[in-house]
């Protein structure tokens, strides 16, 4: 079997050792005589996995003592709704930094649950989001219930490096597409959430870190299953968790730790992104990178060939050469190479060599 | 490796052929060079699984043309909240048949989202639910937005056979613990939901069937991710679905179909339950079945030995003999054998032989 090089935007490639271990013990988890899929979520065997996941996540995120980790079903999209349902009291308003597709969806969902406004919107004349707001463009309402940002914009290929000053307003981050790809500066955030399916495991689970003090201000008059406080009180067992998804996240967090943690991931991811962007810049007569240089994402590198036909040929030929998932999102066209933690430097070298050869042949 | 006989209440045992196939192709789904875990939810390979799951579920459920199938993250607990959020308009009230722990939780969650009442509550003097309401005990409000029931009560071991007359009120069922264990009579219900982790696959997914006409009456002013209509319009791809959970449900539905569908499951499950209850009745000097005879569940058989100490010894000795998951819920004590689709008649024969021997030795 030849495994593809996987540049998917999410769900995305998982570390091979994680998949190999999951495969090996799929019928018999650690000699217990049953699959982890078949274990009770109340039993001690799954309990080890569950608690281990919360502990590893807290450790690798460098969560301050003020924060707790939670496992919540539903992915980031449910977080778009849970966040305002918990923290937007009647009469309150929340601020959102609109830097891309998902940031905009988060704002729209907040508006269905309460009042929310764009504290910045850096859409350009073409309707695309190729840069991030400059500090003077961010107009935070000092009375906002929170300020929400998306640390990495998967579809447009931009990523925050220095987070904006929230001016005392609780800062909330959707880190779905760059969680644990670098040290997360968790202490800056009142709440962090991330769907697992990019850097942490499979689709079907969101990881959340929340400041306990801030959580005390949350609404209690919403359904229990949608209250962070309930998930915290019940240690993320308020209902049956998606046990296999948690197990795979546990294995992936273990792999991140064994490979040096968030700091080491950052070094590795910087090297991968540098290699690819340097090649694209070298070949700037052929390829174009739409994202502003200072905002380029180390997780999702967008680039274009000189025509849509050449974009299509690039993706088709790359697929034949064993590289999957390079087609850009339908909102942007072009190519997108997602470089999550599980993508290796060698994978990127293969892509760069292909891109160089393609430009030579088609340029 | 010796696999345990798994009587877990959920997450529960999966059919061995399902696990074996998942294991075989965990690194390479159908020759695509990547795990199904790593495929994009927008790609054609996962697309086949996704559409296949919806089609197989509709077929095996015998859904009438008026109904559509949906895949929704979050399990039955999120359905407890979504149902009233969608169908309880301001000023409306919903009716619930309180027949056990989960039915009560569903009612409580509805009360956090709107107005709801118990149309029956068959709790007995000890606070337990050992029977179902008699027809004359069910007082349906003819103006109720819907009437909710739990077809099988996992914790108390009771199961509806003939559903109550909803008197024209839309009937909604939580079928989490007996879905596709028998023909579901789907045409009687405006909406059916079920967490997958008992009869259909792993934890982390709810399957829903809804009447499209009734759905038109639902509220549109709730967050998108919590609207059934949005999940329907987007073919259950409104956000990233839990792709591996869907894949396992797809395999499990295929296994149910290959084994004769819901009707054949019913015959098999009846035989399993008959075998166990007959033995317990034969040994009624030792074991006691708390559930009323006419309400006994074919999915979760509860029984007790003459003392809590003997209950504990039963579970401990059964575990040593390779049978897991027999300890009753903390609300009831005693034993509970969950007999979901993946449990074989031979598994039940092993349990019966053990129970007979235990009674002989300890009686």
C-alpha cells in the first residue's frame, strides 16, 4: 500500500504512528478484550483515555491554573452557537474580528443568539480576505461581552502572529486550524476552542479551554448540554463523549508530546512553510501567493498558477504524483497546501520539487 | 486475543465483521491511499459513505416518502435540546411521557428551552420506573406542540410495544436504545432520533428521521447549527460531520441489512430476550426481574440476586468468565444485560448457563 501525501484542509492526515497503533488495537484495547469503541464511557479503561486527554491537552497548551480543558461534541460550528448562548446576556453585545469565511460564520451565528458586531472586517475589494486588520482598524467596544478572533483563516491562508489588544475585553479564539501548531499563548484568552480535525485528530470533537472565573458570568438559563459550566462540572462526561474521537486525540496529543510539544511543532511548521513560500517567491513569475506577506499562514499556504486551467492541471498532476488535497476552496480557487502537524518536511520537499518542475514545464 | 462477551449498555459491542473491516482498511480506505479518517468530508470517497449511510438508514427504517434522514453530531443529549429549540415556539407547550431517567432528562431540557409538561409519569413509590403508563394514564394536551416518548428505557429495562395514541399530536421518539432492533413503525412519528452508540455504531453521532411537512413549522430564529432544516438543506454536511463515526454506522447498517434488516433483528432479539427472561423466571426463587412482565425490554434485561453482595459477586464472577458490562446502573443497582443487535444468541446462552450455575452454587 502506498499512502498518499495528504494536504487536505480538514479532516486531514493523521500521524502514521497514531493510525498504526489504532489499527493494531482496534479489536482489543490494551489487552482488555474489547475495542476502545466498545468500552463504557464510565469504565476505568476509557477513563484513563478521557482523563489522559484532558491532562495532555492542558499540559501541551500550557494552560494557566485559571483555565480548564473541556471536550465537547459538535466541532467548532457548535462552538459558534455555544459561545454566544453562554456569554451573550440579554442587552449585551459581542465583538468579532471578521478575517475570513469562518470568522464571518461565527459572527452570523452569534447574531442568531444575540447581538454582535464586527470590530473589524478586512475584506478587500474582491470580497476576499488576503490580509489581517491593522491595529488601528480594530475598534473594540469596551463594553463588549467578548472579542472573538480566528487565529488562522483556513480558506484564505492568513494567520495572526501578534494578537490584537482586546483593551480589557475577554478575548476568545477559534484555534481550529492552528491549535498546537505553535505555543498558543493561552493566558491571553478567556476561552479557546478548536475542532479536532486539523491538528489534533478526527472530526467529531471540539477541545475547549476556558477561564473558570469568566465562566461564572455565563448564563445558566440555556439547555444544559450547551452550557460550558455543565461540561466542566461533569468533567466532560455530562453525556456520552465521542469515545473513539477522544482516543485518537489522546494518541495524537501523545505524538505531539513525544515530538517536543507545541514549541517543537512551531519550529517544524515554520521550516515547512518557509520552504514552500520561499519556492513560490522564487517562482513568482509563475505562482502568485494571494495572502499578504506579513499575514501568510504556516498552516494553509494558498497559491495560484497563471490561469485556472493551469491550477487544474497542477492539482491533477500532483494527484497522479501521490499528493492529495491541493485544490483550493471553492471561494478562492487556485491551490491550497495544508501543512498541519502531521505533514512532514519531506512531504513539503516533494511538493516543492513538483511545483518547480511544473513551473519549468508549463511556464 | 480472546474477545470479551460485551453486555455494555452503551457504548456497546460492535459486530465483529464491522470491526475487522475497519481494522483492515484503517490506513487505506478502499485503495484510496489514506484512512477514511483522513478523507475530506467534501470528497467523493467519503461522499459515498455519507450518502450510503443516509440511504441505508432510510431503507432499513422503512421511512415513508414524507420523511428524511439526517446525521447530527452530539448524541441524543443534544437532541433533548434541539427538539424544543426547533419545535417549541413562544407560547407553545410540549408533552413528555416520563418513563425513566432519560425521558425525565429530555423533559428537563425542554423546560430550559420553553414550556413542557409530563403527560404521564409512571414512577413508582420507590422512585423507580418498572412499568409503562396505562393508556388511561396518558393525558395528552391536544394543543401540545408534540408528544415525546422514549421507546426503550435503558436504565430501568422497560420498552414500549404498542405506542400510545397521540390524539393527533405529532409523536416524537427517542429510539436511542432500540433503534433498528425491530421494525420502527416510522410512519407513526413526526420525528425520531437515536444516539448511535447502542445498536448502530460508536458514540458521537445521532441519527434523525423527520417529517418534512412538520419541519416547516419549526422555528428559524435559533442558531443554524441547531436547526434540523439547515441539516436537511445541507444534506447533513452543514458542518464537518464526524466522518469516522458515520463510516462505522455505514458498516453497521450494512451488517444489519446483510443479516435481514430490522425484521430479522427483531426475531433474533426476541429469541435472545426470551431465552434470558425464561431462565430468570425459572430461577425466580433466586433472581428477581424488577420490570413489569408486559413492559420487559428486549434490549436491556435487568435482574437482581437476593442481596447486593450476591449482585456484586455475580458481576465479578461473570467478568472472570469473560462477560463484561453486567453491572446495573447506579440508579438501580443489580444486574443489567444489554442485548443489542451485536450480541449473539450464543452470548446469551453463555450468560444463562452462568446464571444457572451461579444460582445453584449461591442459592
